[in-house]
């Protein structure tokens, strides 16, 4: 699975567990360290763990495993590194504090939201100009 396809798959998996404020940042023209960031916010630690576990479990069915994981269920920031895609699961206050979207503000950014209807994919994409 290519980086962009994986980023959107991960965004869908986050939506399934009710992650909020989901953003995909396309970093391909900004840095060589990774191609995409997928960021989301959660209200409680249990939700962060549920999202992390859901992503790992569902992608394992396709033989995709994170190269590295940082943080745990009690962290304010969990990072899953799939090399081409890095997932950031934040408690809301930590996301505001670290400000990754602003730090990588030159990247093309898309908000990912749940569609109003239940047909088709979960995602509705909205591009934002930096």
C-alpha cells in the first residue's frame, strides 16, 4: 500500500473509533523524513488506546506493521511510525501545545470528516491552503 493510500486508510480507521479533528498533512514537498502525517485528537486515554490498537490490528490483516511506536495508553501523545506515514494521536491539550500543524505549516493539509450519509467511504476531504 502506497503512502497516500495508507494515510487515507488510517484516517478511516480513526473515524471508526470516533477520533476528532483528523488532518492529513502531505509532507512530500517539505521534507524527506516521511511522506504524510495523520493527526487526530481524543478526549480520554482510553480512546487513544482504542484508536492505536484499532489501527495496528486492522493494518496487521494486510501485513502492515508500524516500524516504531512511541507512547502508551496513558500518554498525551501516541506516535505510530509506518515510515511513509506517521500517525499522531493527541490529547487535545497536547496537540495545541506541540502545534505540529503550525510547525509543518508549509505542507498541504486536508481535514478528514465523516460523511453525512453512510454510503461509500467514511471520509470527506477538505483541502486547506497553508
